[in-house]
């Protein structure tokens, strides 16, 4: 048996030299005991044996470059089995250069897992090292000096030191760890393998960092498993913000509710500019009571439901006061909210195109929505449409009823399930009532079809073409019905 003692702190060279001599002497993996001062319990000096001399027939041993790369990661691992594992692979590679291609091989799998673990530790060190600035001696000037503490799982200090040298080239720094240290003075990068003592790095900047972290913590996007996977708890003790995390997690649900309540009273910044510009417009003379224009002016200041807090403005209906046909959609979209007019966005363009194809003049229709304010979810600079709920539809029915009473259309076109519910207070599948003229209690005809926005959301080109044809047929039916009221 041969006992080989290595310092074992991430230096591939010391293992490679010993392994080369053992391989050239024809020593099998079972005949070697690999140890470090720690695993030898301080007795390694008495157990040291001279390595064997190469056999006469021994030649130069060559291995694939992939093995050198793999071994460079494995040798940094803290598992004491790493030396024996690498030697077994080396002996096997001397017989079969394609050993590493055996993806299911036990030794290959273990080696790759060790290298992967070292890679993760490397990544964590680059992410979680926190430098603290040291004061310069009184009366002196020079480069700023910083120190940091980190507790890696593996012997990665020498491996990761060049990253910090490139990243923080303009300052002097020292990173101390229980597995060695690294330093940079602007000219020389130095690393040692001696364990370091943890310095006291607490200072007043910790409070500033905790304040900043608490302000950017978003409870609505909290995913505890994902967070702890990326920032394992073992690193928390060295991060000043970590002491806040349990409380932030515990209060996340309450904070989300508070954010939602606050958001309902704070529209996006550009809304303030639009509303300020609208306020500078000279006031319009009050319309006579009991007219459509008077209702429109009153609706501008609607606060019947919380949607007015987020929307830019009320989007009221447009069209002749005595129109025979009233078209009712769901709610205004992003462009309608900014323009203050119904059906001017992408869905409105589809609607106008189909009207033109069938020869129906939009100016002869009264076009409105079941809900007069835009409901959306803000994602960055985008405003994503959200369907209004039953309560919001019922609150806005106040305005829709006044439009119906004043316009008195003969034919009402409900585009979408929301419009149908607002007009009938009935929850029906749109497919069950679509394209079927229904007589209402007051003698008006109700005709239901899809909302044009539905056509824009269909991903399948063939299905989209079929639905466009059917929608066009519905509008042709509307034209035929309207002609009967001449």
C-alpha cells in the first residue's frame, strides 16, 4: 500500500505529480491511500511513504483535455474522496480514452457532480461577497482599501480570485475565508491557503443597505423556494440584509394587500400629466338637462367604482342621439383610455374594417361600452387589459341605462359576454345566444356576437380566418335587421 499525503487545498499540480508517478509505476487505485493533514489526524508524517519508481516500460501518459478541465474543478471540492476518484478515472483513461463519454458511469457521474458543486460555489462567492471600506491612516492618501469575508464550501479562493481582480481592479482589497485568502494591491494578485480568522466588519453602512433592501423587496413576486435556492440560508449570516428576510416573508401577504389598496389610488405618472392638461382646457358650457351630452359631462366625474382611480378618463359612447343601432362592447382599451373615444384601438380597427366591407356606416351607429373606465394591470410601461368583474359591470350599468333611455335604439348589438350580461343581467355562454335576434321586454331587438378583440387573440391562422368570416356574417345580419327599421 502507498499513502500519499497532499495539502489538498485546490492545487491540481500536487495531485497530478503524485498520480503521474503512481500510474507510471503501475500502481492500481486499490493500492493507494490518499490523505490530507486534516484527514490524517496529524499522523501523516509518520505514515508517509516514498512513491514508487516508474517501471522500465512506462511511457508518457496522455489524457483528453476534458479530463484536465474536469479534474481542475473536482480537485477544489472538499470531499476527501476526490483524490481517489480522480486517480481511478486516470487509470481507466489510460486504458480507454473515451471513459468520460460514459454518461451513466458511476465515477464519471460523481466527478461531474463534484465539479458542478464547485461551479455553484464559485457563482455564490461572486454574488455574495460584501466588501467593507477600511479607513486610510490619518494624514495619508492613496488607493481605497476594502476587506470582505466569505465562507465557501470548497477550496475555490485561488480559482475565483482572478474574477475579483478584473472586477475590482481600481481598488485594494482582501477577501478572507476559512479556506484561504486572496488580495490585490493594484499590481499583484496574491492567494494563500492558510485559514483566516473572521474580522468584525459591522459598520454604519449596514443600516443603509438594510433600508435599501427593504425598499426594493417586492412581496407580490415573492417565491420562497426560488429565493432560498439562489441565496441559501448558509450565506445569510454574512449578509446584513438577511436579518430582514424572515420578517419580509412573514408580512408578504399583508404588504401585497396594502400595495393593491395603494395602487388603486395612484395612477401611472403620465395620467397626471394628461389630467393636468385636461384641467387647463376652458370649461364647457353645461348641456341641457335630460340630454345625452348632459349625461356625458356628468360621467366625466364618475366615481361609482374604484376603476376611475387608475383610468385616465371616462370613455363615454359616441354616435347619433337617435341612432337605430347601438353597439355595446366590454370596456375601453389602452388607446381608447388615452383618446377618450370608444373603439379606436386594434379591436376598433377590425370593427371598422368589417363595417366597411359590408357597407354599414359607423357614423350611423351609437357605439359604447358596458364599462366606461379602462381596467388593467401595469407591467413595466405596459398596461395589460383585465376583465371587469360583476360588481364593476353592475355599477356602470347606471350610465348604460341612461344611454339606452336617451338613444332608444331599435337594435342593440352586444359584442362579447360582458356586454350581454350588462344588458340582460343573465350569465349565458356566448355561443348559446350568438347570432340569434332576441326580443327584449321593451320590444328592442338584442343581437349578440363576439368582441373584435377575440379575433385578434386567436393564434391559429385557419381558425382566425373562419372566425373572421363568421363575424362578418354577424355584421351583415345586423345590417339586414337595421334595414327593417327604416
